[in-house]
C-alpha cells in the first residue's frame, strides 16, 4: 500500500520542489591571486564547496584549462578581452572558435575603460560594434553578453534614460544580452530588480555579490575594497533580486567578489553556504 507520506510528497508541486539553487556558478576572476599557481587544487576546492559552473577569463584560461577539464565544473561563460569586441574584431572569430570548442555557451565583453567612455554618441558607437560582434558570436554558436559596472547607469539628459538604456535599445536582443552585475547597479543607486524586469529575457547571466553599507552613490568604480561583500553579508536584498532574475529569464548565476578581506576561497565558501539556504 502507498503510505500517506508518499502521497503527500507526490502532491507537492514541482515548482516548490525546485526552490533551492541546483546550479551555482563562480566567476574565476575572484580566485585570480591563487588559481594560476595551483589550478587543480583550487578548482577541486571550488567543486567540493558546491559550485557546479564556472565563468572564466580568457587571459589565464590556458593556464587552468587542463585542471578545469579534470573536474565536473561546467564551463559556461568566458570573459574575452574588450578590444576583441570593439577595435580588434578581426581577432574575435579565432577566440570564439576556441571558446566554442571548449564548451563555452556565452562570451562576455567585460569592461569599458574610463578613457573610452562617454555620452550617448559614444554608447551608440559601442552598441554598433557590439551588434557586429554579436553576429560573429551567433555564427560561431555562442551568444554575446555585455557586463555592466556603475557608469552605465548614469542618466542621460532630457529623457529619463540611462546610458545602459541607450545601449540596450541600440543593440539587437537576438545578438546582445546583459550580464547584470547587481553590486555595481547598487553602487549607482539602481535596483537590480527594476533592471531585470525592464529587460526581461535579455539578462541570461547574473553576477551575484553583495555591497557594504554606507557606500556613496557614484557612476564609477572608485569604491574601497571593503565595499565588496560575500553574498548575505551586505545590504542587497538578494532573495528578492534572485527571485526576480529567475522569473525574468536569467539562466546562470555566478558568484563574484572583486576584492576579498583574506582568502578568496573562504569568501566563496561563505557565499555559496548562504545561497544554498535560500528559498526562491
């Protein structure tokens, strides 16, 4: 006979059974100070901590690739040098072929240097090159995302829009997505939930991190190293943000902490311990 407990368990909706994170990724940039010297040991610790996916950085990928292949960590996303998406598009195709062959589904334009930033005209020119890069990515079987910092949320004159709005409106949704860094949006005074809802379906990747209290609003990256906090150790409403991300189409979540107070692995373990306990 079927027990009452079995019947009750079977009656629990699948949506409720899947409320915990099943896959949590890590942006390996967090481990840049230690991973090159001992990639096997570091990636093994990452896997043991419960991480299942990684976002890598092309600059050191060759040094860690063999060690990464030896783990069960899934390579999902790759940050590639910014000029490949802007001024050196001729170098992008070989890099994309390599990324695809290694199993990366997404490639990311990671950062626009301060000297290359500007107003609406500059952002529109960036959007034009990203569209071209996005076409190359699609042809190679990958998808391009743009990673934000704080400057993209600066309002533009006369219209109630931000530079990010201009960028998203000027790029094709079929060619360019957003990797939303929720900490940098908070530095700019912008609620990540609003961004996720505004660009529903265009934010497949999310950087999960937290922000210390009392960080003055700004549109640049000039924050103290103490501003970066482990997930759950800051002021961001992470359960609300992560729930909104899932509801609006985000597929992959990468824990990143640009600066850590000590051992970066210890910080990553704190973050995943917090995330595993969340009901979303």
